[in-house]
């Protein structure tokens, strides 16, 4: 048997969704043509290569880096940036444990989700670029760079229709023609057929690719939103075949547990909790739902289990709020596979004079 690569999507409702057979795949085979350091490791800061026609060469396998927007693509937005119906639908999907997500039904996921999830192989030719994703059912996407326009009246598809052009050393990809069935992230933010996606990719050096994505969907957002991150070259590895077969396991998708906690009951939990100096968890409230953001992690919605206990929607962690005899929240216990962590509630700063 070959090795199996584990990914961050295996969490919450997605735990039983993916089946990966790595036998016979070359995930440790040295990639030819890679500049290397004296110790044999890839030199990721070497100059970026170019194709015979002088264009930047994007060929290779690239992994997402930076914030995990695939769990919550709106984690940096303000409430007024999201259309009310879209926010309401998102919260409903979280309460339902995402049982009707494309992942749960073995259906394709969205382009934004792919952009932040595991690895993508770029195959570049003069007239088109093919992107192969290590993702459920191993989908592919074609970006035409032969000068054609986007279709005027496209038939809506899961991954849309993409055309690309070069602006200096930056590849600009424009995609339209999406359907409204895909989710922008695993948490459940919707997309509609009005979505127009613009991606900008620039290979800064051999191993680093700057990546920027703008989502313009006026039915979901009140303004275009832009996310900037980067990709890292994944050398000496290969994509793994990914087959989704969880439709046979539909009985495990239980959906909404029916437990409700009001916004007034949740309000005392909002605040900053310190695990250790420099390690904090920030808890906020939106409607009747809690969100938590820890260092290096996205802002994640929590599923309510009881009036004091909650579950992450993206990791196996549980969160329990503890009160003193006077009913004041004193600390938070984060329960995970490696044991429990106690996070003490920090005192709120004193209001400024006259406030």
C-alpha cells in the first residue's frame, strides 16, 4: 500500500465523506528539473522559470497556504458586507450540520473552495491551462488563454467557464457561468449564477505563487470581496486519486439537533480567552450562533450542544464555557484529541473617559 495524505477537510460532517486510495501513486518521486540546495532539498527561492514563448511557467503542483478560507470565506468581512438572505441561509446550513452540502452528497465543490483546499496541478500550454484538483472525485478545470471571450449565455456549471490573459507576469483568470448549487466554503456560504470570479496569479520565484481572488456576486455580497494569499510549490510528490462514495452512508447525516440558545444567553460568552501568553481565542456572537477564532485558524461557527457546550464545524474540537457561583463566565475549556486546554477569560478594557 502507498501512503495516504490526510487533509483538513476531514472534520465535522465531512469525516466520513472521502475515500482515498493511494496505492501505486508516486508521492515520494523526485520531481525532475527542480533546482536543489546542497542538502538535496528543493530551492524554492530560485528564480521563477519561463516557458519557451517567454511567459511565466506555472507548471507544477501547488498547495494552498495562508488563512484557511475554505472553512469560512467571509471570516474577514463585516456583517453589512453580506446580503441578509445569504447570511441567514449560511447559519441554517451550519445548524443543519451541513448535511446537504455538496461534499455530503458527493457533488462537486466550488472554485473558491478548491483554491484554498489541498493541492492543484497546473498543466500549462500556449492555448490553455488545465487545473487538476486533489479533491472529491478528482475534478479538472480548463482556462482558455487563446484569446477567446467568455460565452455570452453560458449553461450554468459547477466550475464555470474560464478565460485567461497575461498582464505582464501576472495571469488574470475571469470565470462566469456558475450554477447556484455549489457552496463557496465548507461552512455553507452560497453562490449564485451572478457570480463573477477574477483570479490573479504571479509566480514570485520558483516555489512561491502570489494569489488573489475577487468574488463579485451582488446577490450574495453587497460589494466585491478580495482575498489575498499565496500558494507553495509541492515538490517531489503527486496528486492522489480521490473518490467520494459516501452516498451509501447518508443515514449518518442527522442534521439539525434542535438545540437552541438565544442571543441573550450567548452574549456573556463573547470575549477574549487566553490559553497562554500570545495564544488567545476570540469568541463573538452573530444572531443565535457563536463564532470562535484562534491564532492561525479561521473564524469558525460553533454548533450548539447545550447551553454551555459547543462543537467546532471544521475541527474535532469541543468548547465548554465555565461559570462561577455568581454566574459569570470565567474560562473556556477547549476539548481536543490531544487533551483539554483551559483558556481564561481576559478582562474587558476599561471604557475611555466620557464613554
